[in-house]
C-alpha cells in the first residue's frame, strides 16, 4: 500500500526523501558496475515486469487475493542494486503518472518498498545460500525466507518512521503489532509467490537468476574430419557480490537520519511541554494538535505520548538494538572472511 | 573502406551461448558488394546467432568476421556498427524510443550528427520507406507493417554498407509484404536477408545460402536451390502449397 | 488496461496549462504538495483555498471534474484506513452517533484525508496535462539522474508490450478452463510470472542489442531539448506560491 501525502510530517518526509535519494544514488553506481551500458534497457524492462507482476492477483483464500510487492523477488532475479532501481522507478511512475502514492511521501515509499525490501531480501538470501549447498531446492527455500522476512522488515521501518513523525495518534505498540502481524501474513504470501516464481525461472533459464551463474563449456567444430573441440566460450562474468561498503554507507545514512530527526525533536520538545503546561484550559485540546502537525512542531502531544508510550517504545527500541547488534556481529564475521578471501584475485574488488 | 573487399566475409565461425547451447559449428561465407543474398534455414539452424556476429553483438567463440575488409573486433566496433545495419525480427525490439523521430535519429546521433544534418538524415530515411507522415507518432501506435518499415528506416539513417534483415516478411499481411519488397528492391546497398520464407527469397535474391545445424550446407542461385527438392527436404525447408519455381525470371 | 490505449491518464488539449514546459509543472506540483502537507490541520479555510487553487487549474486545463473524481479512486484504500483511525486512536474520546471516537484520531483522519486528497488531485492534474514523454524530459531538466530517467523511459515504452503479453497468457490460461480459486492455483500463476520475467529480461537483452547495433556506446544522445522561460516559471510558480502564502497565513493565525 502506497503512503499518501499527509501521513507523515514534513521533517520525516524530507528526511526519508534524502535517505531514498542517497540509496538510489548508491544503487545507480552499483547497477552500472554490474550491467554496464545495459543498465537502462535491462532495468527498464525489469521495472515494467515488476509493474505488471504487481497487477497479477494471487488467490489467497475464498474471495481474498494478494499481489506481489516484488522487492525481494527483483533482488534475487536481477541483484540488489538493479532491484532497488527498478522498484524505485515503478514507485516514481506510479506517483507521477498514476497519482498512486503521495509526492511528498515518495521518499518514504521508496525507502520502504524499494530499499528495505530489496536489501533485506537480498541479505537474507545471501546469508542462507552462502552456507548451504547450491541446489535448486536451496535457492527456492532461500527465496521464500528472504521474501517472507523482507515484508515485516519494511513494516518495522514504517513503524520507526511513524514513531518519528506519524500524524495519527495511535499507540506505537498497536502500530507495531498491527503492522508486524498483518505484514507477517502478507510476507507469507510474498514468500510463497516469490519462491514459486524463482523456481519457475530456475527451471527454464537458470542463467538469468542472479547469482546462479558461472558455467563454461567447450565448443565443437563440425569439420570434414569429424568433430573437433576448440577453446571455451567467452568467459562469463562472475556472480557479483553485494559490497560491504554500500551497506555500511546506507546504515550510516540511516543512523544520521535518525540522529538528526530525533535530536530535532529533542531540542524543540521543551517548547512543546511548555505549551501543554500553559494551555490547560479549554483550548488545551486544539492547540497541541496545531503544534503537532506543523513542520516545526509536533512535540507537545509527543511529549505526553512519549511518557505514556515509553514502555511500548522500549520494546521497539530493544528490537532495533538487537538487529543493530546482530548486524554488527554479522559484518565483523564477514569482514574477517573477506580478509582471508582477499588472497584470491577473484574476490578482490 | 578497402575497395575491392567483399561486403562480408565470415570464416570458421563457431559460438555457444552462455547457457551452454552451441549454435554455430564453423560457418564460412562471402558476400560481394551490391549482392542481395538470402540466408535460408529452418528454425534453430543458427541464422539469428550468425547475424548477431556480423556487427559484433556476439563475440566469436572461434573464427573471424570481416565487413568490407574490416575485422570485427572490440576496437573496430563503432565503425563496424555503422557499416552493418541490422533490422531485428520484432520491430518492438528495434523501436525502443518514445517517438519515431527520436528512434530514427538514435543511430545517426550516436555517430555524432546533430541539428539540421540529423534532421535531414531522419526525414530522408523515413521518406525512403514511405513513413515520413508518422514522424512524430509513438511506435506502438503504428501497425505491424508500418513498424517494420520504420525499423528499416532506423538502419538506413546510418547509411550502412550492408543491410541485414532478420525474417523481414514475418507477420506481414500480403500488402505490407509487397510494399516492403518494393522498398528493399529500391535500395542501393548490399542486402543479407535471413528468412524461411522461400518465395520471398526467390522474389528478392539472386543467390541463397542454406544454413543447417550451425553450418552453411549449400550456396548457389536461389532458383537452383529451390528447385532441388532433396536439398530442401534434407534441411526442413518447404515451398508453400501450390508454389512452383518459375522457369524464367519474372 | 484497454488494449492499444497507452496512457489514458493524459488528456490531450491545447490550454495554457498543457503548454507549460513540463519541468515547471513538475516542480510546481511537488512544491504545492509540500506546502499542503505543511499547513496546520485546524485551519479548514486554508484547505478550502488550496482546493480552490486546484479547481482553478483544472478549469484552465479543461479537465472535467468527473475525470478527476473517477481517477481519485486510487486513494480509496487510504480513505478506509483514515476512517479507522478515530476508532483505534488514543486520547480523549468523544461521542459521535453513539460511537466512542478518539478526538485526536478524528483530527488525524481529517488531516490525512484532506492532504492526501489535495495531493492526489494535484498529481492527477499533472498527469492529465503532461504527455508522459514530456514528463520524463521535464524530470531530466530538473536534474533527476539521467540513468533513472532512461530506466523510466524504457519502462513506459515497454509497459504496454508486457501488459499485453500478460493479458495473452491470461487468455491462454482461461481458455483452457483455468480459474484461480485458492492457493493451490498459485503455482500456475507463478509460472506465468516466471515466464513474464523471462520474456521481459530477454526483450531487455534484445533491445540492448538493437541499441548496440545502432552505435550505442553507453550514452543516450539528447535529441529533444525543452527550455522554459522566466514567464513559464512565473506562471507555474503561482500555484505553489499561493499555497505557501496560505500555509504561512494559517500558521500565523494559530
């Protein structure tokens, strides 16, 4: 579902916009490294595919149907960089040509539906496939888990953004629970469809699935003296890896974004609290709302809410910290492994 | 251009696709300047794969390709692609720009042409295929036959040495088919026409090559090849029902 | 997806709004949306002013109200969501028609509905008065990364081709008696999706080949260029400027 205008306040919209622009810029460079001069036509056609695939309705149960979001699927099929670009272009076109999704919410929508789903989906996929034997069953199972995880991840980020600058007074705990719960279900559907689709592509053109590449064959010449073997076909590009650097840059950007917006709120919060203290009369109801909604405010009600919601927030913050810590360990391990890999020229960047 | 060199020389060309399927098993052929030659063969004979080598889209696994004396190599690609004009089977693949004008201009603009000179090339090419009226229309609003003619124009605008057409008559209704034949006959360039439409080959080309299982199986006057029932049967080529090769050129 | 009809969103006409260079319109609509979002929600009159501004643009562009209303169906999911907020929202409760509703929730619902609707209508007007091709050229003029614009260009060019393939696959499925009833039929649909991907990917490769054979060396040549005069910018700028003044006035009367 595309977030419309007015759902998030201006600071969060702008912050997410800056983050989305930075993420897309990283992916433009990444995709260009992978696809070279093929980037524009290939990403354009894959974007058209994703647009079409989102219109394909899958029956879930009597009367209800779900459709694909496609971030994880795209990442598995064409690689994470190209996937982010494709989904981002789909969202841009939906926003500007079909009025689907608010123009001020484009940053939020691209962050959630293009960047988070593709990057999380790809990270999970790689994590599973790097250890396990590389059979079709592994790839399909990994696709299922990757797509399943990618959707609630986007919901979690949505909740975090909502905490920072949502305009609706819903308890964060219930937002997290509702978004998490609903999106776990949606994620199941996404995982199922993604796995089936990846499986059907693997059956026909395994060479098109990103990462399942790397075979060379010898050639035969049919001459008068019979068949003669000659040199191998042109070597194929080795399966590219997602670099550590873009992930770190992205993580740092998220951190900066969060730190910036949080401190922004923190610094103006006293004003908001003052205001609540001053307006205890009849107007108490209206004025804080006025403030909450404006570009330079939003703290008075937040201040109260923060106290009331602090328990619920602690839970979400705990989850975020766990994810961060786990991610940190993962990167350290990866780094060490890369260190040993660096001996061989193939893995040197 | 080296005068006297044939328009096209291919020798011992072999190739396998990345998925492991080998399509070419040593192709040899020569086409002289000004000739109109048909490349015949059933589906899967390797015709399209061969065509992809003529302008360096696919890199030969083995063997060489020369266009007017210039070998197809990484450092000659720009000139090779100007000399070889490839018209794809599906005009939707060829017409990738939002309007006919931009699409026909794409090639010459890549050669560095701009402004009035570019405009002249575009109009000239569209004029030659009778599609000047459609200059500002989006390609997907044209009929299939019109799209194929615009596809020919996109290549003519580059003023090529040799025009290579992949299945030019496929999916055309009889009128569009005849119109395209008239256009092709009016052009003053070397033509290599890949097709399994035997009457069309007979109508347009003096000479034909028969390709089968990745090699050139026969090379000679179209009339003689099409009269050889055993040759045709051996390579899954068939004349349409009721069609007989006329005794004398019409 | 009526066959052969590419972008039913665009309504060709010759009005001052249609004639404005696309980059001016794009920038104006984005700025307008930002100012609307920045307007305090208690000032009902401010949103009325914004709505009047859009109505004026629609009148100048001769886009009928019916078209706009029909196209607004796109925001229905969020309208439903917005209507749920007063029910599940926190804070002081008020009684409306026997329902206990959250007062801040009502404000939030109004806020989302008003701003989302203004945003959607602005986008509809933009798409209705700007040819898709021009929109892309405008985006390029606004310094959107060229590669991103090219990806969008290819996507729009081939969207119809791919949707058409999808439609043919559906007809092929249904003509053999296939009905998607529940999850057990999903594998069949997934095969279609897989086949669609393969076709899209292979076409992408063929398009790239077609580009290469016409001398493409990694740079798309700029063939059309569109420039905007100061007058164009001034005219397009009226919409966001008036919305900005409205937002400022709304803030200063708080």
